[in-house]
C-alpha cells in the first residue's frame, strides 16, 4: 500500500511539474504569479529541465532575466538558494541571474536579497551559498561567460576577484579565470577592464601550456597592446633616446616592470623602437633582463640585483645583469643592430665573477632579440 502511494505521489508531482513547465513557457511573469497564488507547496521543486540542468520556478525566472517574476516568487516564499541543480552541483538564484546577463536583475538580487546592507563581495567570492558542493566558480567567471560587460563592470565595482579558480573535480588540476573567458569570447573591452582590475596575465590558457600573455600576443593587434602597450607599464626602470642604427634619428630603449604579474614578475620588459625612413620598428622581449628585485622579495635566498645598466659602442649595446648573489656573478649580453633591416641580434653573453674574471662565454649565434632567453 505504501509503495502504491509513493508511486501515485511521484506521478502527480511529475504531472504538476510538466503542467507548470508548459504554462511557464507560454508566459513567464503571468503564469508564475498565478501558479504561486494557487499553490505554494511545490514552489521549490526542480520542475524544469534545460541544458542538462534542473530549475525551480525561481531558477527559470532568473535564467530568463525576468525581474518581475523573480520578485513575485521571492515574495511568495521561494527559496533564494534553490534555483538550479545537476547532481550535487547547486546554484543559487544570484548565480543563475548572472547567467542571464541582465544587470537590473543582478543588481536587485545583490542589493536587496543576497548582500543587503553590504557594499562588497567577500573574500573567496566563489564560495557563494548554493555553490559550495562540487562546483567551485566565481560570480565574475559566470558573468564573463554570459558575455555581459555591464554585469562584469558591476561585479568589479562590488569587489569581485579576477583571480583564477580550479575547475570542478575531476578537472581540478585545471584552472579557469575571468580573463581566459574574455579571451575565448573575443571580448576585448571585457579583457581590458579585467586587466585594469589586475587580472593575472600569467594565468594559463585552456591547454595549460601557454600563458594568457602569450596567446594575447599571438592574436596580435589591440590584444597584443594589452600586454605591451603603455598602460601595461608599472614602473620604468630605464629609459634612453639614442641613435642606435646610425640614421641620424633618435631611437628609444625602454625597460620597465610590467603590471598584471607578467611572467610571474621574474623579468622586466625591454621595448626598443628603431627609426627607419620616418617610421618606427618596435621590438619587444618580455623575458629579459632579469628582475632581481622581485626574486629577492619572494622568499628565495637570492639577493641578486638583476638589471644594472647598458653600455653602447658603435652599432652594438651591452646589457649588464647581476643574476646571482651566491656566488656573485654578472652577465653581459651584447646585441648588434643591422642598419639595413633594423633587426637586433644577440651576439654573445659573458659571465664574470665579482673580481671581473670570465667564467663562461656563450656564442648566441645572432639570435633575434625577440627570441633571446626563451629556451
């Protein structure tokens, strides 16, 4: 008898869910209001199936970006934490609203429901109530996947972190970041906004083989400028104007500490602009010279000073680095400029000790400046 009752109850519940789904699909706001006024006993049931997930009435209203339906359901007692699920993965209504990309809805839930009385998201903002099971993601990543620049802007204003987070098990050895999503969506303005908020350019791409800086540079154009443009400069270490190629026009050498943890902060960026018949050729190396100051402050034993200066002779220049403090070692790397092609080639590298005695001389085989120190 008990078994028969359970089967009958399940059938009736399924029928109710299916009926509501048909009604809801016809008219979201009207049907939600009418359904809730009739019966609130099953308001938090996961009656709707879309994209492999189950949704409550509140969840589907959030997914569709229907602010009035959301207000109605919450007023009738819908559980704000119960919106969407798939197995043990749980999403609250705030996270589902982010998927819609609807800024008024996101603002309403943030300011009036979830974070009422608070102006900022908290630390570790991917531990949002409702997403604390297998799923580990951040509101900002979800907003980026919706490709909504207004919602991403709003979340950053509310203190959302642009940090990367691990994917759900069993892919938890891969990490995902808002900046990666912006790149995959080809949303330049979003990427620019995230970089301004200190998104980490050393985060990996989807293959885990390349940094985001690498793939941005490979895409070229304005994406490359996000890595090497003037706005990427944190602190200028060295700047000089000098005619390097002998055409009578000043060229420029700029060495700077980059923003956004480029190459984990281990190297400065060297940017050289050479003139040629009224135009300029720009060559950049982001793996040279060594940033000793960074290394001496990261808990390592090294107190090496890193970059120490540049000397010039005819069509060559030599960069001096202190790359080791135990023992004290210096490195002199000489580059030659071809005035015909305006290419810069690495010629040789000499390592000396603190007494000035040569320890090693490396022939660099005219390695292009941009490729030097990348092996």
